[in-house]
């Protein structure tokens, strides 16, 4: 108020930005019609209530030799923004294993410096592209009275491993590949190089070669 009337009002600060978040002291100066001026201070509290804009992208995670894959928030973030400044980003899931093969939905949370948070989902595709480690062993077998020996592919396995697990082991004998047992016969007497193929639970395969020595210990039947 003024006894003769107020002419003007003036503030020493009228514009505020992110650097002013919190309490600010502002001076108000009032001048009357006779040119007399007086001032006082006021507290202006600046708040940021705007949520960050979260933008995500699809990501592919490849499992390592231990069957583990990791992901950080920056890989999923695709240019999230905020009117002031982003303080942190976090994911609902950062570690993946063989049980996560295929598509997974994760949540990216972005928090600004004022504590405002917003979220968005992203599709994470987990892949296992590592073939099994196949270890073969050489063996010696003997034909039976019918001139045969039934060889099972696992007979030639010497501890093959895979990061997610081996589904099946097969053998290629006389040009024929099977996961089941196959017969060796008199035509195989001596050393035979047999390919062993391991297939993991995700379709990756690897092979090695084993030497199978076939012997015929049966004496002739003389009549």
C-alpha cells in the first residue's frame, strides 16, 4: 500500500530454471507516484514435477561359455530425456541365463534429479550361439558270435559339455548318422574313424572323431 498510490512493482528475478529448484529469495520493489521506493524479500520455491520421457530399444543378449549374459541400462536406453537432468537409470532384470532363451520383457526406469521417475518396457532377446565342447575317446570292441557289435554314440563320449546342456549325441558310422546304436560288423575289422556329433538344447552342434578298433576274437567252428 501507499498513501498516494502505487506506480510500479519490480522483481529482481522473474525467470527460473532447473538450477533454481528449491527455495529462492526474491526482492520485490514497489515505487509510488512520487518516486518513493521500498522493497522486501519473498521466498519462491521452484519445483520440477515433470516426469522423464523414457525411450527404449530392443536388445539381443548372447550367452557366454558359462551360460550367462548381462545387460546394463544404457544398452536398453534409446535417448530418454528430461526437462532438467536424468539422475539414474535401472533395469528390472540385468542377468540372463539358459532359462531365458527367447524373448524377455524388461522394464527401464529413469529417474531425474528431482526424484521424478518414469518407466518403459523393452524386448530382450536371449540367444545361445555357443556350440558344445565335444570330447571323444578311442575304444576297442570285439565282434560277437554273429559278427556284430552294437555301438552306442555315448560309448565314444569322454565328458562333452555345453553352456546350456547337451540334448543328444550321435555317431556317423559307414556313412549313416544316427543318435541310436548302430552295428559294426566284419567289414569294420581294424581301425575306424567315427565322427561323433553333439547337439545342444538350442540346436548348436559340434563334432570330433574317435578311433574305434574292431577285433574278431571268435575262433572258427571246424566241422
